[in-house]
């Protein structure tokens, strides 16, 4: 039968102190990546410039911009992680898919400001609906990015 001295002998950990566990860094084969959070993925200088461009061309207040534009983009980037867009070309690198989406949405935000939507409506109506139409354009372009995977699509390029 075990007695109390067995549990309290020198060298034995005290029951009220948790053992220190060292973090084990898994070794990954080349070409494999650990999942990252959206803030880690968006921390690069170029991606921050694209997000700043989206904010500059947004007519929404900061909290609404975060809710309607930034949160969905963060969700997409989290799903995309470090996937490349294509096997060759400018986006054939880790994170190329997210770069492609952010760059295209940034260009669309800039271009949507130069159009008065809906076309043919009175100026008062266009001014009242401009934020909603800008959101429609950005969501449509984000959707097009998913449809045009593998091809280079920029809304400001003429075919």
C-alpha cells in the first residue's frame, strides 16, 4: 500500500505545481507551412499597403469598414493561408493567392470611386447610394477572384 511519504519524497513534483512543458517546434518538410492567423498573414508591408488603399477609398466609418470589408478579407486570407495562385508567374509563390485577391480588390476599390452608380440615376440618389454600390463592387471582385483562379484578372486592364 502507498503511503503519503511516497508522494512527498524529494525529487517528486509537488501536486500543486504544474510541470513546465517546453514548446515542441515541429519540424516541417520544405514546402509545408504551419497555419497562421489573419493578423500574421496580413502583416507584410505590401499587404498593409493594399489594406490601407482599401481604407482610403472606402466611404464607410472605421468600425463599419472593419465589419464589412476587413473581416471578410481576413476570413478569406485565413482560408488561403500560404497557397500559391499558379504554378508559374508572378503569383507562383507562397501566399500568392492572398496577394492576388488583395491586389485585385484594392484596384477595384480605386476604380469604383471613379464611377457614379447606379448609372442614369439622379445625382442625389447616386450620392446616397455610393457606399452601398462600392461595397457591391468590392464583394463582386472578391467573388471574381475566386472564379478566375489561374488567370490574371485586373479590372483596370483593357483586353
